[in-house]
């Protein structure tokens, strides 16, 4: 329901004249908000099918495809995994940009933290680090998935790079998943709003706040780590207006 990928398809394809059909899974929202609201406002045609069921998704997809073709439309079927290689390539370039900024600023980062949804952004930075023999500790903070999900993806990367990448050195922290994707507490909201008010740093509850919370828990207040340089990769997210009920 809060897919960044589906939201991006809505916002970029509809204005170009495409008719976008989105099959969404998950619990139906009583009040539209976040990415789900953006999808609605874009004019995309949305089909909510409840609980994730691959057979049900395929059936619905084929029904939509057949109906569109009957009406003379050309159909392109796009799965969410189409972004994997694109995001991975862009994130390797991000690693290069971080390295260039290090040299320009004459600073060396000891740790790089980034939110990990499906893991491509974290993996891209780690790949650049390994290929260039850098000393960064690249930490991906999972926002929903458990470690077995990332282990499977890292094996794919290992196979893709034919052993040039050591997948065992990929670091994913799963301690901040909480109750799952997009779930937050009143305490989280209070912290997000306080950080925004005191420092002007805008965080969203689904991605960047969980990553930032990991940095706070691990580093802040630990005087022995005072000289360590930590880079927080802010990957964006929804600029939320929170409303009850909170989870």
C-alpha cells in the first residue's frame, strides 16, 4: 500500500500519457495517506486485493491485460524487481560520489549508514567499497525484512560478480524493524517531530527514521567513539503529517 515504486510509476508515467494500473496488497487503509494517497491523486487505476497471494496477483494481472488489449491498448507488464539492477548501478555510483566527497572534504568516513528496504542502495555502496579496497563499515538498517531475505539477495550479487565480491562482509542490522513496514509508535513520532523542530532534519517513519535511530542508539553518548566519522545517507521519504491512530 505504501510502495515507493508504485508511487513513482504513478507520478512519472501518468503525466506522460500512460494509463497506469497498480495491483496493491496489504491491509486496506481507512484514511488514504503517504504514498497510497499520492497514487490515488495521480489518477492511476488501483486494484486492492488484500493479503499477498502470487496466484491472485497473476490472475488479476492477466485480467487487466486482456481487458486492455481488447480495448486496443499496448500493454507493458512491470514487476517491482525491475528496479533492482537500476538501483544497484546508481548506488555503486553513489559510492563513488561519497569517495570523491571524502577526498574533497579531506575526511575519512569510518561508518556509512543507509536504510535497507530491498537492499540495493546498501549493496551498491558496499560493492564500490570492496572493488576499491576502502575501509568503510557500510551498515544497512533493515526497515522491514529479516536477515534471510538479504542473505538470498547477497548470494545473487555474489553470483553476479562471479566471486569478486565477498557477500559475507555485507552488514545488515535488523534490530530496528519494529512491528514492520511503515509501523511506528507515538514515541517514534515525538522523536521525529523533535528532531525536525530542533535540527531541521526531516525524517520519515518508514525509512530514514529507523536508520537514524540505529545511529543514535549505537553511537550517541558513547564517548569512546567520539572521534569516529559517521555518514548518514538520507534517502528521502514521505514528508508526513501524522494523524491517529498510531501503532
